[in-house]
């Protein structure tokens, strides 16, 4: 457990880091985009703060210096430097008057946001009771984060198993989780990180709709997706990054839309005094008075989309479409300049991981093995999890649509899923063809292109031929495109009359209630916790915003925000104690059971192990390896395999190679498990490592459950003792039918 003193030190570290980054982001935004205000300004500041902490952590991690103290010190030094040498301009000329948002629509928006937060909080409470239970989080998100925190480096390749090559994935989100681990010494913050992305997503939707007087309607439209089953059961209380990537793309669109509507706005900055009278130099924000978007606004949008690409490769298609949009929208004589303003921040936002891949594998995206007839460097794999069919493969297969696609869409988006999909597509088409301005026409085209690209995305219909069992799980790949399209639903001109906007709000709320069924969470035992979260994260902040809009003094609002932060710190300690007491305990009513994996006993055992070197073999253990890091995340967990060319990492082919790898890893414990059958998880495939330990006196079994065994390693294994059990290469297990 964590003492009160240690908890308070961690809380202070977190407050100092967030405060320093927040100040730096505010000062940079005020200097570079001085006329921006309200939600758009806050969105830019959040994006800049995330970029700053990412860049600092990447720079430190490159040299093995990613320590909490160093990270905080650099952030504070940056804030002091900006305070000292980058004074903010005198901000005036606030920009064009925006249409007033209707009070009743705002109230409906607040209620829908509260409902989404409530359902997310219910899922989070389940994780708070028993530990992070999301499959991908246990598989690679959290192991990547824990390994960065342990090694203080961002350059290593963490091999969590030998079937997929996910160590090549971009890892912006895992880096943020690693920072949380460094600051507080535990993974508690990881349960709540996605609430931050949810808030940014709602803010981005607001910024998109606000110039047209549809901020509240755009937020409610976005809530239909944020509250959908696909996200609610995976992202809250976990380290999944689907919502993060989608939100960053949406934020880039929001910045572009706001900047387009500010074109030609003159702001006043750098006040000069003449005979005691203030005189200001009128300048624009580095963008032309007519034509496309340019300057710092374009840079921030490029930064956001780059950070999205640095989070998930599945947003690269939309990133490319947005890149085309901003270049085409730039004035004819400024397109090269616009490309620089866009691509340089984009590469800085997400290029780190692709550069690392290029250096290791000779290919920035090693998953892409060919470009037409050209073969690219890539790691060869000896094992497969499941075939990576896409949706187009089944375009005319009515049986697959009936038995897999339709049920998957129904589960993801509820009984009105056809309406959700059709409305999103129709909004994209309408915007592309008849949008009220050029930026909306291009956003509509980008959303449609994202939807089209999803149909060709590998693994979107993963599974054996004719059995795309992975379709339902991987619907999340289309969330960025759907999100970009659905926020366009309220924006057509024919909805300008007030009665039509009211009618649309009623329709959106009804679709939200029917598709997402937030009422079902009211019956969950976690409802009281969820209600508390709504009060803390929605009701109180909304009240402070209301006070501010009605002219309350800045000091009063800031005092309320500080009191809320203090309350969160006070409540955080008992919440963390509760979490650490039940984390992966797997007993009583709260169990982290993954069907067919037989890891409950091993997880319970690992809770009490500290500072040990634990080896894993058999991909079942690898796919759920995070539970072996221990409660204090001090265990060094290694999946044993054989490195190969271009960053490959494959299963050990023989008993001799296996025993030699155990010796080289200098293990304290070894966990042997079966090969995870992705097509039929309840029927794992035997893996030979347990048999390869027969007769070996340097290991002894500690516990056994199903086909999973935990061994104590007491010395060096004898490779010469394999004898007749030295299996040939053909015995490496694989998924039947893959």
C-alpha cells in the first residue's frame, strides 16, 4: 500500500507538472494566437500542453533520463523561461461575434454529457474494484508504459509475445501512462486518463459547432458515439487509445474550423505608448485576411493530427485527407508555406515512433510489407493470431453480413445503428456537396474518405475466412471517421430556424437514449460512485462556467477550481487504497477473469512479488502479461523469444534454445502457458515449453491452473538435458486455420 505521505508527495508532483505545463501552454497560445478565446483557446492550450509533455518525455527517454524529478524540473524551467522572456501580448479584438447558444439547448447538452460520464464511470468503477481488465491494456498498452517507467527510456522495443508485431505501434498514449506511473509510483492514474480525452472530445465538438451557433447540438451528436457500447466497455478504466486518437483528429478539425471562421480578424498586440496614450499595432494571426488558413493556427491543427497518428496508425488515412484539405484550401501562392506550417508540427507530434521503426526495421510502418510490386523491409513471423481480412473481402457475402456484421453493428451502436450510420454518411455527403463554407465541405470529404478507408483496413474483419469474429471488436477503427461525420449533422443551413434546432436536439437526445441505453447503468451497483464522478467532473465545473458567464470575479472562479482540485486529491487517497487492495486479487465478487486463460491464480501470486525477474512463454501469458508486473510495478517481465532481422521476434524453436533463453534472462520465476487460440479462445493450443522442463532440477513448480504453471527458477538450466524432447521447428504452435 501507499502511505499518506507518499501519496501527498505524488499529488504535489502531479500538480506542479500540470501547473507548469498549463502555464506554458497558456503563455504560448496567448502569444501566438492572441485573439483566440473561450473554448477554442482552451482547446489549443490543452493540445499544446500534451505536446510539450510528450516532447519533453521523448527527449529525456531518448537518453535514458525519463525520471519524474527530471521531467518536472524541465517543465518548471520551461514555464519560468516563458514567463521571463515571452511576455503575453495585450489581447483585444476578440474576433467575430458568434451566434448565441440557446439556454435550453445548453441544458440538454449538459444532461447528455452527464449521462455519458455516468456510464463511463460505471465501467471505471469495475476496474477500480478489480484492476484493469481490458484485453489490449493487459496485452501491450500497460506493459509498454510500465517498461518505459522502469527503464526510463523510450527507445527500447518491448516484446510482449511472438504473434503480432505491436512493439512497432506508435506509443504517444502509452508514454502518457508511463508519466503517470513515474509520478505516483502506481498505475492508478491510468484508470482515469481517458476521461481527459473524453473531455477534450466534447470540447472539440463544441468548437466545431460554435461558429455556427450549434455548439450544444454538435456536442450531443458526438455523445452518441462517445456513449456507444464499443467505447464504453473498453476505454474507461483502461489504457485503450481508440478514443484518444479519434479525439485528436477531431481536435485538429475543430482548430481548422475555428481558424477558418476567424480569417481576416485583426487583433491588437505589442502595445506601444505615445505621450501616455496606448497605441497598438494591428496585425493578424499569421494568416491571410482572405483565402485559406495559415500560420500558428495551421501549426496547432497539424500538431493535433500528428499526435493522433503518433497514437494509432488507423488514423493515418484521415491524416492524409486532412493534409490534402489544408493545402488545397491555402491561397495559390502560399501552398508551400501552408505545407510547412502543417507537416513540420505534424511530424513533431507523431514522427518519433515512426523514426524509431525506420532505424530498427528499415520501414517506418513495418506492418506494411508491400507497396504494389515493391517489397518493403519487414519482420517475418512464424506464428499468426488470425487472418487479417478487411470488410471489402465480404462485400457480397450476405451470410457474413447477417451473422457477423449486422449483430456487431447492433451491439456497437444499438438498435438504431442503421440510422446512426446513415445519418453520419448523409451529413458527410451534405457537407461535401453543400456545406456552408469551404472548410466544412472539406471536412465532409475527409469524414467520407475515412469511412471508405475503414472498409479496406486490415483486421477490420479479422478471423478465419467466412468467420470474421474480430469485426465487432475492431469496429473501433471507424470511430474517428464516424466522429468527424456525426458532428456535421447539426450544421446544414436549413436547420437555422429555432424550431428546427429544437426538433433536432430532441431527435439527437432520443437517438442517444435508444442507441446507447445509459439508463441500464442506473441498475449497476457502481451507480453511486458514478453519480459522485458526475458531480465532480460535470456539475461543479458547469456551475463554475455558469458563474463565469454571469460576470463572477475571476478570483472566485479560480478559487472554486482550486477547491475542486483539493477535493479530488482528498478523495483520491481512499480510492487508490481500494484499488490497490483489489487489483488483480481475482477473488470474491470482483474477478478479472479472461475466458479460457487460466491466469487467476498466477495473477494473485504476482500481487505479492516485488523486484523479481519473471519470464513468460506461451502466448496466453504474453497476451495478459501486465498482471505479472506486481502491485508496485517493480517486477521486470520478459517474454522469451528469438530476435530476427528487421525487428522480428519469434517463438523459440527448440528445447535447447528455450533453456538457453531462460539462462540468459537470469530469471527468478518462469510462467509457462498454452498458445492463445484467437479463433476459439476457450480452446487454447498446447505449447511445448512445459514439456521442455521435464527432468530439469533447476526449476520447481509453485502453482498450477489449467495449462498455466508458475515455476521458481533456482539456477541455470541444462541445455544438454533436453534429450529426446528437443522439438523441431515445426512444433511451434499456431492458430488452427489461420
